C-alpha cells in the first residue's frame, strides 16, 4: 500500500529517472553558485583595477617629488660649482642628467588623466628650460675666458626663477593628482561596497537554492530509500516484504527486484569461490611485485610472474621448496624462522635486507609476510610480497656520499679563508707599519704626498678590518671560537659602547639616544663579542641613516634572566624585497644609496655568527620610518659546538 501523497505533482516527480532528479538537485544550487561566483569575480576585478589606479597615483606622486628633488639638488650643486669651480659639486647635476629622463618617461607612461597630463606637458617644457639653464651656468663657469661674477649671478638668478616655475608646475600636478587620487579612492570604496552587497545577495540566493535542492532530494529520494532499506532488513531476517508503489524510476524498479534476493543469497558461496579464482589469476600476472604463498612450515605453494622476474626461479623449480633459500648464508639459519614467528604473533612482519637470486646475485628487497587465517582463526599459511629496492638503495647511497662531499667542501672553504687571511696579514702589517712611520713625518711632505700617505693607511686599516672579519667568521664556522663568559652589568656596558660609538654617530649628523634597562641589570655573556655586535649595528645605523635624525641604543630584560638588545633609527629603512638578503656575507644592501660608504658586507654576517655562537638570535624589524635590528641572549650561556664533520676529522 502506498505511503506517498496521491497527487499528480508528487507522482510526476517520483516517476522521473534518478539521473533527471540528480541533475535538478545538483544543477539548481550549482547554477546559483556559478552565477554568484561570476558576479564576485567581476566585482573583484573591478576592485583590483581601482586599487591599481590608486597605487599608480601614489607612484606618480613619488616620481614627481623625485623630479623636484633632483632639480633642486642639481641647481644647488651647480651654484656651488659656479662659485668654487670644484668638480665634486657637479655630482648632483650628473646624477640628475642620468636619472631625470627615465623618471619623466615613467611619468609619461603612468599619467592617464587628461587634467594631470596637461599639467605634466607644461612641466616638461619648464624642466627642459631648467636643464638648459643649468648647462649654460656650467658652461660659463668652465669658460677659459674669465667670466664676471655679475654674469654668473645673473645666470644663477635665472636658474632660480626657472626652478620656481618648476616648483609651481609640480605643485599644480600634485594638486591635480591629489584630486584624481581622491576620486580613485572613492571609486575603490564604491566598488568594495557593491562587492559586499553582491556577496550578501549571492549568499541569500545560494541558501534559498540549497533549501530547495534539499526539499527536492528529500521528497524524491531520501524517504523512499529509507523505506527500501527497511524492507531489505526484513528480507535479511526472512520476513515478508511490504509491497511498494510501482513508480517508474530506478528505486521503483529496484523494489520489484528484491523478490529475487533470496536466490542471489543462495548463490553467494559459489560467487565467492569465483572471486577467489579471479583474484588468483590477477596475482599471478603481477610483474613488479613478487607475490607467492607459503604453507605453515614456510614451503612455497604458489608463484607469480613478479616473483619469477625478481628472483629468477620458474614456478616448477621452486614450488615445494623452503623459502629460506632466498636469504644469504649469514642470515639463512635464523631470519626466515624469525619472520614467520613474527607474522604468527603480530599478523604481519616486514623487513629490508639482502636477498639472493637463482644465479647467486644479491639485491636489496623489501619483504612483507602476512599470516593467512580462516574464519575460526586457524593459521592456513602465509602470503609473502617481495619488492626489489636496489635502485632506491643506490640513490640513498649516492645522496649520502654527496652530503659528505658538501660537508668536506664547506670545511675546506673555511680552512682556505683562515689560511688566506693569515697569509695576507703579514705583508699588510708591514704596509701599515711603514704608513704609520710616514705619518710621523707627514708635515715634511707636500699636500699630494700627504693625501697619498693618508689613503695608504686608510686603505690598509680597511683591508685589515676585512681580514679580521674573515678570520672571525671562518673561526666560528670551523668551531674554533672561544667564549669568555662573565657577569656583565648591562647599564655600564651600554654606556661604554655609547662612548665608543658617539664620534661615529655625531660625524653622521645624528643624535645618539639611549634606552637603558633598570640599574643593576646584569647578564652572563662574552663581553667582548657582545660589544662587537652592538658596535656593528650602531655603525650600520649611523652609516646608512642619511635622511633621519637619530640612532637609539637600548636593552630590555625578558623576565627569565635573558635580555634583548636593539638599535633603532629613523632612516630610509630596507626595501622589503632585499630583507631576505640581510645577514649574508659580502652583500652590501645600502651600497646603491651611498656610493662612497665604506664597508665589507661582513658586518651583519659576522654579528649573526657571533650571536649564534653564544646561543642567541638576531633579526630585523621594519619601522615607520626606519628600522630596528635586535638580538637576544639567554640566561643559560652555551659553548659553541664544532661541526660534526670537523669533530670526526
């Protein structure tokens, strides 16, 4: 008797094929989802384009400011050159000549707004007039005929008037670009608002579609399948089935076929035997794995093609033989029995080792032996699966040898650096010694000779610093660094470092600030190495902070006996793209900013090695503006460990 409502709509839906119902149930929410995703994709693209416009506006403002700065610096340098005739004042002008054209070309490509482009074309005219004026001033100053001061002053005044015009045009562009930027930001906000609204609408529509799909699925399939499951359980218990409605879909047809289930159950035993035969045929044709069976004593009872290929025996040669003959002489007497015993106790046993082929050759094999038991749990025999792993073992051996070669090469590099640095010190000490002797009588030399002597000693000291850094790094890498731990008063130590570094910071035109911990704070550490690291960080902060105003040195206790030391500055910071190159030997990230900055590129790498040799950590944090370099030392000092290969050698 039917349990479903006798309505045309329900009967129509129930009579449809399951494929039709599945398409409806899946396609309805899927179509809604695809429509929502397409809408979200379009909105996301619109938002991304608007954000690109905003980033382009920021880039335009940055390049406009760069044009203004280059012209101002070039004008100042040309003015100083015209008054002093010293070539060093022409460096800003030469830099402007090299960089101005690419910058203007970038602006020409980036500016798309018609209002800003009109102002930019006016700026191009004034910029060219300014460049021509600077060239004329330089030409007047370089004229072999004496040029009157009035002519030079008149040229400089005209240059200043042109520069003022450039500034006015740049201000106009920046005002127009600010308006465009505000418009683009408003567009981004509008797109984002529409994006959120579209997301909400898509979510509601998707929810409604999902509810509709669930309803269709429930009315058309779930309830009828549940009833069908109940009847299947009744059939398993031998009970009479309740007759189901004769719907035309697959479920209706399946309900009619349940009457033949008893006949299928009677044939189950025959079908299991047929399956075992098929499985046996499949196993016999496997070639990559040796699969065979053993009786309870370990005698081979079956043999597949994979076993024949891997081990070399034909089936008629090995059937009835004990499987211990696959093992080498040194393991044949005990390992086969151990494997069978483990399989009996644990259900399976796995092993890797050398095995023997028929021709006497050996191969590295992975072997799994599984105990076979009947339904009563009685042992019937064993299944053995063998896989040839010789190629993998050769690869592992090659990898191990390559790793050892790499370690040996690293040690050879460290030893080479150490020996080379020591060899360089001997002639360098002689050079510095003679240079210092010449400095004693420096007043007896002419000015060019005095400058040459100063260059000799300065270059010698720079090279000596590089050699010392190389020796320190190679010593630490070789595990030969000796640490001298002592209790260090942090306030006293930081004040001493402040006194040592004050001339360096002051010469850079920066203030040197301190952030001291509480009085009496102390730490057990190597005082000399800790001071060396802090001096390196302070020196870098002063060296590369050309645009800021201060360098700050400080320390903080961590509450567990350790401390964090930090050096802050308000300079230009580090490009995020280059941050990963920090602490890399010979990599001077700031060289492009200050061409005349001396340095070896070893300071941060050496600092990292020194801190890690004391069991600490060192790192970098970007700040706005500037950057922070920090390192930590724990309350539990450690002795530096030597490399493993070094110990073994």
